[in-house]
C-alpha cells in the first residue's frame, strides 16, 4: 500500500537536536482522508498505542526513547522539523507524520481548530527532551537503542514505514 503523496526528510544532528542518523521523517499526505477523527483507532489497530489527542508543543523538542506518529485530525499547522535549522512544513487534516526517535519538532502556528492524535510503537512511553547539553550523551545512546516498529501505523504490514525504515 502506498500513499498518494509521500514526503521524506533526513535531518543531521545540529548540536542541540540530535535528530535520527538512520531513519527519515515520513509525511503521508491525506492518508487519513476517509475519517481523520479515527486517527487513534487506526494507529491502535496497528499496535501504535499509548495514544493521545491534543496539539504539538510550540518549542523544539524530541523523544530520545521512542518513535512517534502524529495524525492531523482537524485544521492545519506549520511545523518545524529537525531543529532550528530544519524544515518548515505545513500539515493539514488527514496528514500523518512519522517521527523517528530523536527528531526535533515544534509548532510554529496553527488554525484554531488544529488537533492531532499521537501514538508510539507497542505503546512505548516517551520522554520529552529539549536539546539540553547535559542530556546529550544519554540521548544519543537512547536513540540508537530504540527498536524499530514492526507495523506501519496507518497500513500495518505494508506502507512507507515498511519500505523506508525496515527494508532499507
């Protein structure tokens, strides 16, 4: 299974935000077009659990101990991926963003109704890191030790995650 439009970005370590040295960020445009409000259910069905519904923090942050999927349920937002020198991307209702462990992300602005659902492979708990130098050695180790997910959060045993993360 493929998505109508796939965006893929690799980000290098910028000295504060480590990003992921091995895995790209994947954006599936309009992957939840049938019913974006079912994002959590779709993710949970494919073993992306510990799900939540809310927004995206407006400061650079990352998770060093878990990969994360975000599905846009309502509205749109401009987000920045990869840290201060990263890429600004506009995401819309129905889009799905796969963030490998270590990938910096923040919301720059959004429509008032902007809502995302998020989840983690096999319900992993995630930490919240802000790129502090004191955390540096441990987060680099954490990122390397995060297991790869076994399922794509939208398509299960097929989809872009399988192709670009597991079969690379």
